C-alpha cells in the first residue's frame, strides 16, 4: 500500500521508479542507480560562548559512477538524513541531465545560522570541514561541495581555506569547493548562476509553441505574472532577471516570515534592499502584507516559482494552485502527490533537476578553472579581438577601394571587436547547457506517449545516461 505522506526521499524515489518503469534497464540496474551509496553522520563539539555546543552534520554520496561527486551544503534546522539523501539523489540525476561529469552528493549541518555571529559560524564551518576532509568527503578529486540554503560565498571561502591548511601540498586544493568568492578562485557569474539558469530555462520553454500550448500559455515572457517563494540567492536572482530583462511582473513574494503582493508588480531590487535592512518583507511600501503561510502560492498568476524549500506543493494545496506553469527553482518543492494533481489539472511543471541546474553547471566551470589554474578567456580574448579588428579593417578597406560606401551599423564595430570575458563565457556556456538539456527532455516528452510530463522525461534522459556509464564500465 502506498504511503499517503511520503518523505522527500520517497517522493524522489517514486518519481524515479515511475520513469524507470518506462525503460528497459538490465536486471538490477534500476536498484543500483536508485539507492544512495553512503551517508556519513558526524557529531562534533565546538566551544562557543563559554560552553561546548554539539552540532550534527551529514554528507551523503548517492552515486560515484562519475567522480568527483558534487552537491551543496545546507545550513538549516530542518536538515536530516532523509533530506540529504533525497538531495544527493537529485544531484546525480541533475548532473546526468545537464551533462556535468559528476556523481551526486549533498551535505547539511543542523544549525540555525541566524543564531550565531560570523566568528562563531566560521569556527563551526572550519570544524565541519575538518570532519569531512578526514573522510575524503571534501576533496577536489572525490567530493566537491557548493553553497545551498543558508550557505554562500563566505562559507565556501572558509571551507576552501580550512581544506588548504589541511592539504598544503595539494596544488588543486582550491577546487575542493565551488561557489567561492572570485578573489580566492571563484568564477564570475556563480552567485547569480541558479537564478540565471532558471531565466534561460524559461526563455527556452517560451521558444516552443507546442510546449506553451500544453501549458495553456500564450505569447512571450513579457507581462507574465509571476509568484516567487523565497527571496534568497536563487529566488532573488531569478525574479530580478525576469523582471528587469524579460518584462515579467512579480505580483507576490512569499517569505518564511510573511508574504507581500502587488498586482502591478513588486520592485524586486527595492524589496531585497528592504529585507536586507529590516529582516522581513513586512512594511514594504505599496504592497499588501499577509502573515507567514503558503497561501501566497495560490495567488492568481501565470508562472509560480517555488525557490525556498522542499514539499511546499502537496496534495493539500495543489488543487488550488492557479499558475499555468510551475518552475521548480528549489529542490523538491512539489511532492509526488502534488505532482500528480498538477499534472491532472494540466499545469506544466518544469522540474527541479533541470530548472535549478544552473548552479551546478557554473560550479563545473569553476572547478575546471581551478584545475587549469587560469581564468576563462584569458588566452583567447585579445587574439579574438585582433582577428575581429582585422576583418573590420579589411571590410572598411574593400569598401573604400570599391568606391561603394558601406557603413557599419551603429555600435556594430565596438560590439564585434569586443572579445568575450569570463562572465560572458560563463553565461554563454550556461545558456547552451539549458537549451541543449531542454531539447533532450522535450524529445522524450513529445516523442513517447507514455511520458506525460517534463519531469518523467528528465528522469528518462538522466537514467539513460547513467545506465550508459554503468554499461561502459561493465557493471
Ligand atoms: P537561500 O538560503 O539563499 O534562500 C532561501 C530563501 O528562502 C531565504 O530568503 C529564506 O528566508 C526563504 N525561506 C526559507 N524557508 C522558507 C519558507 N518555509 N517559506 C518561504 N520562504 C522560505 O537559499 P538558496 O541558495 O536560494 O536555495 C533555495 C533553494 O534552491 C533550495 O531548495 C536549494 O536546494 C535550491 N538550489 C540552490 C542552488 C544554489 O546555487 N544556491 C542551486 C540549486 C538549487
């Protein structure tokens, strides 16, 4: 009998099993791919405020069919073994889907980061890193963490430094974590990467009239009403880019301590500044405020972006969701039951493993940059500019010699002569990844009648790729 309230990991497993049931995998391989290889639990003490405080952390390795394994580290009180295992599994499938050559991992520390000051968090993080390093659960060649909920550049910098001190002779030490500040080996565009990737994913979806038809959406992104849950790294960047660059109207922002709405649109940059200053969305000028809760997810809109935590769209509220399109910025925001209901109601879900893959994609670029010890574009940029200049000068000369006056359009020369810098290369690589991966999912979605949704399609693509790796390894 099926459990009416599955855990996050059960939800992921169910979605996986449904997709695998549509495939012909060699006997036993489905189970091998699905199970989590190992989860390490550590309890360590740190002396703070005159007493020893004991913290519990996890690092789960879902699949090592490719190494290093990759996955963020989350700081939250809700962190538990089930959650990190579900997130590690999603990392395996995500990396396979977007062709990032890593296995899946995830970590977490049960802590409320708001309860500790910066010095204390640094001591806790360095101690956690030491525990992980002792078991090769942080290592440039075996296991590479990154930011997730409650962590960011600052924590990654502490981890990178702690690792370097433990392994001073490792020339690749910097590559032990991604999402670092640029000053210590990070890459331009990593902070915005997940939100940027989500924007590219939506742009790609809107390039396909048949996909839009299935969602019952018309026209372009411009003017689409959007509800966002979570104004953290992912939600803020996604909302900002969609508002400023695609003309979306952000009508509601749901945060853990309140919801604000304005049918004419909320200025995301101003709202973020307000939250940074006051700690809450409450009191934001020109917006209607509601107490904390999930009701905002049910607001009238075209696109719903859950960008906070898992399991927020369930069998309970899925019948009342009004969006036509849900794009999962967070990992696992829709439960297996919620997903069934949305599907039956014709609401298209762009799944987490694709929608938020921008983070791991740019993390991959950062890892490559660290191993090659050189920033992207440094060798080619001026060479590219010189060749472009030659071409423009030649055209100008030909025009003069032929007596026909050709005039280059305004701004063409400057734009064409400009060689791509690191940020432009990162965005280009990310855009390419999001477009190509979408097409692979869509081929399965449109090409197989048994595949009813993009999530199943994403799993099919990912499982096929992982199965191929196992096949090549002779397992
Ligand atoms: P973050 O800590 O920067 O932001 C999370 C935001 O959600 C915060 O503003 C927080 O106040 C809010 N929030 C927390 N609980 C909430 C609740 N119950 N209701 C409403 N709002 C709530 O985290 P993030 O890095 O933006 O991650 C958000 C989600 O995106 C997570 O599921 C994470 O796994 C996923 N993700 C993050 C990345 C990344 O690169 N950071 C990459 C892929 C996926």
